[in-house]
C-alpha cells in the first residue's frame, strides 16, 4: 500500500439499506435547514428549519466568515443533508448542529474566541477591578493542606 493512499471497502446492499433507514429516521426526528440568508440589518446569518423554527448567529464569531463582506455572506447554501452551510467564495463550511451548540470553528479557533472575550473591556469590569483593588486586590488562591 502506498503511504498516502486510502483503502476503500464496498458496502453490502444490506448495509446500504440500513444506512438509508438510519438516515431517514434521523431526518424524521431532527430539524433540517430549508432556508438560509444573511440579514444585513441584524448582521446575522438566519437559518429556517422544516419544523418552522429559526436560528441566527453573528458571522464574525464563525471561523472563515469573520472578515467576509455582506455580499459574500449572502451567497450561502444549505448542504444536501440540511445539516450544513457552505460558502463557495469563502471556501467555508459550517455544521449547523455545532453552531447551535455554540461551536463556531476548530478547537484552536474557539480558544482564540475565548481569549478575546477575556480581554474585553467594559465599565462593569473596570468598576469591579477598582473595588477589588480597594480590598487589597485579587484574593490569593488557597493552598490545600496535605492530607
């Protein structure tokens, strides 16, 4: 076998039938995206599902969409499964279930997002820091006594 080759196996008709049945059962019990668009006023990607619900997210959180123009964002497609979004011009693909679970990219991307959030500045954060400073600063971590 060559180093970078992939070995393919052929599935039996029974395996294929079982996979199709499982897919149909999943489709019958889980919402699938039927419409998607970018709303430039709200600055959100809006997904409509076959159960009449909607989900929206700000594209600047999503890996691959963070620097996209409204025109690029408007050229979004739903994948055939109804479980993914695809932007051809951005070479970006996102999983709808992941988006709905707050996962907007790879683990590394999510860590960078979390780090940005921790660096945010707000009047509440500044007030809390000043109050904490008046009390002697951040409390030291307790050291556990040996057992």
